[in-house]
């Protein structure tokens, strides 16, 4: 069981205020805008995840943007600055009223251990989009139900931001 904390009201207000900026950073495209911010990320123990219920994706984004030490925001979320554009569409395989997406970074920088996080944002749709990392990285995605139980997750498609194939899906 994984207890996912709620996003505080002030942070949800911050999300609303950042929407126009995220639209601009996405290149002013009427595709999904990035809705993930560092305050939504909750670290968890990667050992509690059932790998049979998760999806592992190899990074396929051609971007070389990994971390950002110059600007106060991560550039990998900003396609207009060379950030990641490739995405995967993930579908929760259980009919639930809401769920949370999480991830484990398996192949990161040399010598680092796997890091796991879960998003505090509630997802009310069965499908979402997530950015895939650059080539050479491996990320495992998982779904957590509102009761803290892990749900089966499946990758159903992949694409590139701006292809307008899934404009209504949230990009987390």
C-alpha cells in the first residue's frame, strides 16, 4: 500500500497560474500542456512496486537536455528550449474513479540507484501521456489507486508532442 498525499490547494492554484507559461514553453501548440511540477512528486520506496503490473519504457527522445543548472525551471519540460517531445500513452487497466501515476528511473547517471516517485495529481481518465526520457534511459511506470493499491498499467501508443493525436489527454 502506498499512501499518496493530496496536492495542497495553494499548489493547485499555482498550477492554474502556470498554465499559460506551460502553454508557451510547449511551443504555443494546442496539444496537451505539461501539468507536472516538482511539488507534485512524492518519493517512495521502489521495492514496494510489483513489476508485473507496471510498464517499462526505454527512452527514445533525441533531446540531450537532462538537467538544468542555469534556469530555475527544468528545461526538459520545455520543448521550445530543446526539451523532451516524445511521449507514451499509458492506460490503467482497471475501472477506478481516480488513480496516480508513478515512475522508477532505472538507468540514470552512472553509479546512481533507482529512484521512485508518484504524482499527487489525481487522474480521472483511463489514459494519460508521459514524456519519455532520452535514449539510454529506462523508466518503469506504475499506477496507484485511491486506496493505495497498485493497478495494472499498459502502454497503448507513443508519439511526439505536436502530432495532435491525443490532444485531450493530460500530459504528466
